[in-house]
């Protein structure tokens, strides 16, 4: 049964300045005029979050995650108020809420909290009054009443979680790109816009570095059954639908790369145990983990660990020469069943050889094949695999 509610999320590039905010307000007004109840989730303006992080690092090379959360949430609060003002200029009644005011409840982890419950009572009341509700993305409040942030791309998660709690008709993730492509079009000229992609494929893509949608938002969409679209801000339709079952001719849906991975390697039984304990205590969101006998290798994205300097020092102090640190890149192909297909794996390795890219390791799951390489080779390998499998 339709509720008439639509949730729209606008990324930082879509609200980067006053002119762009006015365009967003006009798009919101068109949606409202179509008879919908509109909830809008906004990211911080432009590069605001990066600028705030730089200010923090100028004070402390390894800032407290709690204080960093207090600082970073200022960006979304600025954007929500300005978008609300722009909506008023379009003749709409609008009201802005922080994550905590909107009922976004999280666990107590700072710099990467998880939403545990959404209580959108104030939003529902304001929608019933005919208002457009603007919500600050990327943030919530823990059960300890602490302000928390949801990690990179967290505004996507805010939007989809709210859409699920409000039983919205659909959720739009709007940005400066038209949707989900078969590769990053800034790297691959032949990248193709996908009409649709499955939740599972999108979840793998997001987890492996694709920046169009946040992985937690895709998980929320899958669990709640909310219709999810990745669309361009300057268009009212089109884009990519994220759905349950997608049929396509080719086996590989898309290729994505990561060039900012940190690798931690621990050797020795006791060292492995201590390393795991420190990673757990530090709430490190791992991208990959290999544990074989008395050797552990773990990978994560540096952007997910703002206090990496302090964590690294702790590992060094406890483990000494039994721990090593390195930098690496990874390129991942995503598609149903490809990880169990030796033919696809061999073709991927052959494509890397032809492109002159040395492969450090290969890992697979039913939905993906990941090739590990040195950071400078990531873009070259993305182009080679896309040419082999997607063109």
C-alpha cells in the first residue's frame, strides 16, 4: 500500500554552493507538487567534511574519534538549514532536523557507527502537517546520548534507513553522476550506465570501493524491500534501480578499484591473537582478512580509520618485529557466480598479464573476484578487466 512518502538524498556535490542548493530546492518542489510527501537527507556541502578533517589533523595527527564526530556533524547541520531555507524560498513549508532529532539511534562506535533503530515520530508529525522535512545525513545519537557518525557514505544509509522506517514508496540517492556504471567513468571511457543491478552485486561493489552507494545503505534496502534508485540530481528520473533479481547477458556486472588500502601482517600464534584483539578494540572495519596457521593478513581503507597513527603505534608497541605494515591496491569484478568459475579467474589473470600488471594475490567469493596489486597499477587493471569482460 502506497504511503505517498518519498525520500531523496543529495550528496555533497549537489549542495556545494548556493546556486546548486536552489536547484535542489526546485527539484524538491517538483516532487512535492506531484502529490508526494518529501523527506530529504543531505550531505555536507562540497568538500566541507575533508576541510574539517584537515582542521582536526592540524591540531592533532590522531584525533579522538568522539571529538571528530562532534566536529564533522557540523557540515551536515549547515547543509540541512540552508536547504530548508531554499525550500522556503520556493514556497514550501520546510523544517530541518539533525540525526538525533530525526530519531536515528546508533550503537556507541564513533567514526563508523551502525544504525540500530529509527524512530521517525517527529518526521511523521511534520509530514502530516504538509511540511518537507530536511534531515542531516551521516549522523545519529547512541543509546549513551553521544553524537555519532556513520562512516564514509553514511548519508546514503540515513536515507534508506528512514525510507524503511517510514515505509516510503521509494528512495532516491541523487548525485552528480547518472547512476551506477560498469566502472568509474572518470577512469574508463567505455563505462556503461546500468539500468539495474541486484542488491547482492551492489553490496559487493560498494564494499570493494565503488563510491556511488554506501554498502550499509544497500543492506538496509535489501532487508526492508524499499525501491532504491541511484540518480542524477539534475534529472527527475532514469538512473539505476537496485533490485532483488537482475538478468543480464554478460556475467560481470561491473569493475571497481581501491588504491588506499593498508595491509597489516602479523606472524606467530601469540602475535596473531594480540593483533586481532587490538583490531577489535580499535573497531577497525576490515575489508579483507586472511588467517592461515600462525599468520594473519588484514586489509582496511585508511579513510575508515581517522586515528590510524594511534592504532599503528599500539600494534608496534605490543607486537614489535612480529607485525608489518604495507600499502596495497585491489581491483574487483562483481557478478553472479563468477567467483566459482575458474575460466573467469584465468581470463582475469591473463588480462592483468597482458596489461603488464603484476598480481600479488587473488581472492574470491561467489559474487566477486579480487586481484591484489601495487597501488600505482589499480587504474590500469580496472581498464584492462573492463575491456575484457564488459565491452
